[in-house]
C-alpha cells in the first residue's frame, strides 16, 4: 500500500526526470542542483516583459528552443488598451513599442508559437491559458510571471520562473530544477454571504497570514466553499497565492473543472478525453494525506474586503475603519502601518467607506474574466459612475463574450470606458497609469507603493466593490447600494 | 560560457561596502539588448559611480584611473552584489571586462549569476582583502593571479592566499558548463522520460 499523498506530491512525482540525491539540502536559488529535482515542463508560457534578455542570451550561447510545441508566447503586459488594429507600429512610446516588437521578432527567430497583439485569442496569459483549454489538470506549467499560480485553479502545478536566465533554461531544455516546496492546505468551508466573492476570500486569507505567510509552501485551497466555486472564482483565489507568499496555489480538479474544459480549443477530444479524465480523477489529495501546515476559514464570517495600506495584507472588511498604528502587535508592524498610511494619505479611525477615490479600474489577471465583468455590470446597470472608470477585459475572448451579452453597453451607459484586453493599469507597463497622488478602486492584486504609477494610491477589492466605488465616488459596501 | 582556469591580470581596488546590484546595473538600463560579440552592458557597470550626470567620467573614481585600464580582477568591499536579483548585474560585470571578483562576501544570487557567466567570485577574509587594497594602491596597475585549479589568489607581493569554493561550482567553471550545459548532460534521461511520458499522456496539448 502506498502512503497517502497530496495533490502536489502526485503531480510533482509524475514530472521528475532526475531525482535529487539530497532532497533535504536547501535549494540554491535555482542555480545549484543540490536539493532540487529535474522536472519536465509540459507547457511554458511567456510574455514580453523582460524575456528579451532570455532570447539574447540564447543567441549569444548559440542555443535553440528545444521543444517549441510545448511553449506559447503571449503579448499582454505592454499592449495598449485603446484600439490597436494598426499593430505594434502604432504604439507611440518607443520603449513600449520596442518590447512588443522584440517578442514578435524573437518568436519568429526561435520558431515559437505566439499569440500577438492582434490575434483573436489574445489575452492576459493567466486568463487565456484556462480559456483556451491549454491549462489542464496534472500539468506542470511554468511562466515568467509571479501570478503563474493562477493556473493552479485547474488542478495544474503552475510555477513562476525568472524572466531571463531561468526562462532561457526552460526554453533550451524544456525542464526546470526545483526543490519540492512544503505543503499548506487552506480549507474554506460554508456558504459565502451575499456579495462576498472569491476576491474577498483571498484578501481575508492574506490579511490573516500576511504577505509572507505561505513562503516556502505550495498552497492547496480546499473545502466546501471552494468546491462550490466556479473556475473563474478559483482562478481569482489561486491568482493571489503569491501575495500570501506562496509561489504555487492549486485546487483539486473536479466535475466543475472537467465541465469547464470540455470542448475548449486545446482540451483533449474523443478517446483522449476519456483517458485524460480518468487520470485527472486520481490527482486530488488523498483523504489521509498530511500537509505541513493547515489553516481553516469559516466562509460565513467573511465580508466584502478593501485594502487600506500598501500591501495586500493591509486589507479589512469595508465596515471597518483605517487602523490605528498604535494598536499594532509590534513595533515593526506599527512603523509599517504608519508609513503605509502616510503614503496613502489616510488618518487612523477614518471609516473605510468614507474614503473618496479618483478612478476605478476593473481588469487584470485577478478579476477580468466574464463572471467578474457580469458582477460589476450588475452593480452599475442603470447607474452612473461619478469618477473616471474603465473596464479592461482579461482577454479578447472575454471582451467578445461580454459584448455578446451586452455588458459593454451597460458599462458605457454608466460612463465607463470599455477597452481592449491588456494587463493595463494593474502595473502600468503599457502606460495606463494613475497620476501622482491619485487614488483608485482597483480589482488588481497589488497595492504596493507606485504599483499603478509613481505616487499612485491603490485600494484593491472585488469587481462588484470597485463598481460600487465608481457609482458613489468613494469606497462603498456594495451591500448598501 | 568561457571556462575559468587561471587568470593573471591587472587588479583594481574598490574600497566601498555594500555595492548593490542596483548600483552595478542601475534600473534605467534594464532594457538594453545584448548582441553576440558586443559588450553592450560595459557602460552600465557601476555607471553612476563612474560617470557624472552629464555622462562624463568622474576623474576621482578609482576605475577611471588610467592605471587600471584593462583590469580583469576587482577587489571589492563587503557584500558586493547584494540587493535585487537582476541578472543584468552579472552582464555588466562581464561586459566591463572583469573575470574575477575578490571580496569579503558577495550577494548570494549575484554570485550565482556571475558563475553562470564564467565570472569567479572569490571570498577572502576582510584582513586579506584590506592587504590587497593596500598593495594595489601603492602600485596602481599591479597584476594578480587567480588560479581556480589551485584555489589560490597571488597578491602583487607574490604571497599566495588560498580560498574555498563549492566543488560543484568549481568543476563547472573549470569546464565552462553553465546550468543548461549541466542539464543537457542528462539529455538521454530527459529523452527517455519524454518518450514514456508521451505514451502515458497522449492528450497533452501541442502548439504550432
């Protein structure tokens, strides 16, 4: 009889080519093999940000991409969110245009499959992996992006890699040296109260365990709340694993997963489908599997969340006030809150629901899938935004679906801008940024200093909450609208 | 990458502690392309220490002393290469022409990146480093020898100082094997794995 195993252990062991002789030794930042296994990469996704250095290095070394058919390049970070049918040449900023054009050139030179800026399948990498059926249970997926864990929602083992040297290693070998992380199960049970979403769940988790809470651990999200969630919601949860410190986040594949996948462009068909599903059913963690850490959350106690500081862990239920630094548990935490409130220009004790915002952004790999847009549209329908607001769909496919449902009209009639798919104002790589001192309600994943532009102040929240903020011009409990 | 065996070259003293990767390769230079046969990151290296705001060389900065022109060895202060993991820092070191760094300690990730690029970081006690600085300053342009096979640094005064290095890393530098080279030594295993894996999971997506 084999020992009970976690999903991580099952998927990991299926991909080991060379097992470490010394699994207990510490990893050496991916550079040394002590403690690390050599793993096969089923699919490597890459985007334009920073990867030009990987291709330059390959060229200098005279190396090729070993298995182009197991790689996909996607242009997303630097794409204009305004109409762009004219192609890369129409990007006015030469620094941004260069990065887009470099990926075009490199994918041609190295023979890599590429979804470029005017491809009908274009979208944010972590949105279109699942959307195209590329991200399947049990796969080992690498991507040069810290939000790669998103794709773990499909029951895949999806891990972030570095954009230059590590990217080049995967391209040249279709393998990666990794030390197996510890495991952490976060179990969320119970029914979510009305208007409490996946985003609120993950923000509540991060506010509890902190931005470093899961460092060194692969997180498995489990429990009845997760089981009841759609794939879109699970993707939102896994997306922010890195903001909880975990490079890997995953959800066991189930009927919801199989139903989502069936019929998608890259999903298996016919006899392959049956074979695949039979295998996928074996992947969930065994009932008796032991995790290195466990955390339980009662879903019924959760409320819509907003961030007030400069780290995702600085998040509270919208019903609360800006915290008082003097009530912090320790001096270091107190100093950090003081600094965060200074940057955010907030006074302790201010009700969160009284904070006025200058702009609203609905988008990003966290919250720009069709369900997110439906949730936001349901709030704004028949109302008007009192501040500039924009919606940037997570993929061109999502945009088309939303338009087929008439959601773009709902947003436009409410005064929102309806844009093209891009990473856009999440990190501002494409030039979509807040002005210095501006405050946003944003459905993104990071509220770090300067994340949405130098001096920008970001409050992160769910799509429905961001929509509510647009209607009132301040952070708003969507349940009171 | 170029193997590292033994190097005799001009050595320059850099008596500044905690030079981080942001100083070695400032943020605004992160989008410079690299071309085969070019040293595209040469001017990036310690740019703001070497040049003023008008991009003119600062005459009082040690590396701008003509005596150190062509230096391939840099004797650094403590914690050289601490800070962010940016790999362009190693490119800048390499393109500037350095092949060996000697110091009391280096940023961990930076040191790994250096060795990926055939640059040898040598850790010596701070007292030895200070003695090397003294000798180099008293006769600017002196040469030193770094011998990886013998694991010794020979000072301008001909005194030899031995150093420790991880045996795996030493072996790789001597043979010029980078991480991809090491992995491809396992190519038969990788290919055998893939054949069996493909047989078991015929449904996996393939792109074109």
